[in-house]
C-alpha cells in the first residue's frame, strides 16, 4: 500500500494529464475494498463454532458465482492470486520475463528484505545484492548528490565531473523536476544546457542499457503472493511502477541523442520506452494498464520531438514509421474488467465470507441496528454468516464486471458513455428493492430465502459500488490516451510531407493519399481530427476532447508543446481556477512551433 501511494505522490511524468488522478482513484478503490474486507463481518469476535458439526455457509464454485473454480485455498475458497498466476504466468520463465530485467536494474530500493526475497523467489531468481549500480530517479539522484556535497564538496564534484563551485551553484537553485523532465522529453538538449540531468544519465547508463535490451523480452509478469488473501493481490513491491521512471529516463536520453544528431540511438531509446509501456500493460490489472498508458504517452511525446527536431531524411522517417507500427500492439482494457479487477472484489468478499473480523458495516440505519442487535445477543458467527445468500453476494459483483467488460468492448466513446450512464441507472433501480428487502432485518430474523438473497445482494452491491465511479473514470482516461496515441501516425505523415515539400501542409487533406491513407476521425467529436497551420510555420493537431466541444486547441496540458510561447492563453492561475469547471477547455493537443532550418 505504501509503495503504491508513494509512487503516485512523487511521480512527475504525467502531471495534469489525468492519468495519475485515476491511478490514485484505483488505489483508493483497492484500499476501500481492503478496508471492507477487514470490516464487513458478522457476529462476535470472541465467539467461534465450538465443534465440527457447526453449520458452514454455502457457496457455489462456478463461473457465475466465484468466476474461477480453482485453485482452492486450504479452507475451500478460491485462491484468486494463485488463479491469476496460473492464467498470466503461463509460459513465463526467468529467461523470457522482462520483470526480471527490471528487478536487476532497480535493485531492492527501500523494500523490506523478506518481501523482496519473496518477490525474487516468485520470479524464480536469487535476490539481487543490496548495493550495486542500480537505477535511481532524477530527484533521488540530485538529493543524494546534495547530501554528498554537504559532506565532501570536492568528492561530490569530482564524481560527476564538475567544478566544486559550479556544482554548488547548481545545487542552490530550486529545481522543478517535473518541468525539467517533461521539457527534455520533447525538445533536444545538451549537457551544457542541463548539467545535472546529464550527470544523472551517465550515472544510470548501465541499468538503462540493460532496460533497452530487456525491453525485447516477450513476457512480463510479476507473480502475486498466493495464500495471502487480498493482500496477495496488492503488489506492494512497486516493480511495475518503475517502468514509468525507466521510460522517462529513456525518452530524456533520446532527446540528448537527438541534440547530438544520433538519430538511430535516439529512436532505439524511444522504441524501448514504447515496448516497456506495452509490457507493463500486459500485467492484466487496471493499474498496470494505466501505467502502460502513461509510459506510452512519454514515448509518444519523445517520438514527436524527434520527428520535429531530428531533421531526419525521408528514408529515416519511413523506417521510424514502420518501427512504430510494429511496436504498437493494442493495449486492451477489456481484459482488466473481465478478470483481474474482478478478483479484487471477489477476494474481498472471500474475506467477508470467512468472517475474519468482528466489526459490522454501516448499511442503512435499520440494517445496522439489526446487526448491532445480533452482536448484543452474542450470536455465534456462523448464525449470521450462514443465514446470508452468499451466492447472491458474489453474483452481484460479477454482474457489474460483466457489464463493464461489455461496455469496454464497444467501438466508440459515445457508445461507451451512453452504456455507462445506463449501467448506473440500472444499478440505482436495482438498489431500491434490495435495500427495501434488507430493511426487514429490523423487524424479523433472517429466516426467509428472499431476505437472505436481499442481504447477499446488498453486500455485493456495497463492494461493487466502490468500483463503479473509479472504473467510469478509467474508461474515460483510457479513451483520452488512445485518442492522443492516434495522433502520432498523423505526425509521421506531416513530417514526411515537410521533408518532401519544405513546409507543413495547410490542411490534413493535403496528406492524402501520398503521406497518409486517410484523415482519422475524432473519437470525441463528429468529424475528423482538427488541424491548423500556425503563422510561424508550425501547426496544431488536436481532438476536441471529452467535452465534445472544439475549444480551438485550448487545454491545460497538451501532449506536446514545442512552442517558445504557450498558446493556451491562460496563466497557471487560470488553469488552477478551471479545475472545478466542467466546461473548461480540454482539447487533446499537439502544438509544434516553427520547423528548424
């Protein structure tokens, strides 16, 4: 839990773009489910069945109820972590698993040794040494360098090849790590421009090169800890999160190569970042998918920067376009809803079913009062757990995930949005009779099947209700990122046109068919993608974004902006003031300044 939330807090690669708001939301859902698993149970903590003849609650093992039917834990319930390992770990070995490369590149970091050793065992490797030439983030590198300088200025300066006074002045200046990295992912830079950034890349050169070659491994899976309940699904090791930092470093290094006219080396780093994005998205969970989307966004920004500033020949651009297409496998969200995210809810319900905690949930006042009454009468735990239709509880969770899976398969954004609204309306309609039936708990005992089913459905609804708002946001951000990604092939066409004609076209129609098969449709709008050539010879290419309105290219956070003066025509204060404004401009924009001569 700590590693996940800390990575979201300190990450600097996609600020303002929405992805990590959703990652934080997905983390909040995980926390909520964990809390629910630990708090929703019935009966008294101190009272347990006294003999083997105590009735046990019934639960059917089937696709409709438990989704997986094996492998089983010692108590006969599905071990969902083991089930996911069997599904996603099939054919994965230490030799073909790119996750092993990550572990060797980033090392143990601050992880607990026992947990790290357990992770390495699941990966099938020996724990890496505590100390070594491992990857570190830019901010961590600068902080460590500052501490070294405080202890021994001469040694710190010698370590990175700078004069003592020069390093001292650099360390005195405040550094906006996010702004520096974001800018240097899009625009060529040199060591004289950014000496600390240059020193960082030299420091991590070995692990970064390992990641370039390791990105070509065909598999990526971080095995989960089986037998640990919902804790086994949380992946506290943070290995997947390191992909973001690796992709960030690769794209920053690519722009340094570009400044040195090393286009092949630059492109190799960008493709490696793109492959890592795809690899981590194969992890199967929504958070893996969103991490992959964020890493792919970095690779896209760097690819655009190289195309705009690299002065590549037409043949080089053609080779890059082919390489991009080959590396651009789909990253479907549907698998997450079908399988992995479903297991969080089902494993949480397993914990409730086991009755491992003593607290009761806050349903409606009438339901809570009945549960308090059961506690005050000190009924043994099995009396209340056995009186609930647990099949109905598990089925309620599966109904929501089946709907989300169906919605994520729909072809257009508008169809998905309409289906989400309909799903939420149906959930509200279902909830009213369920809550009405559950209210009978205040005046009677759990003796009738209809009541037991209503309470089971209520439990499932509580778990599922934690999921719906987050998943709505995930589907929206997923479409934003896919739309942004769809702009990159158009950039290839624009760059090929400029290489042939010496300038960018006045309209996208001029690209067809010699430089682009067809102008892509805007998934958020009614027509094609928007384009306008700037007065300085550059251009703006954009989608109208989630609000469906053409804001003229205005946005708080463009995918790429290489112009020297921002054209959003709003100060930082304006952007902050718009945070709560549902009508704020939200076009998905690539803004490119005048071509380099």
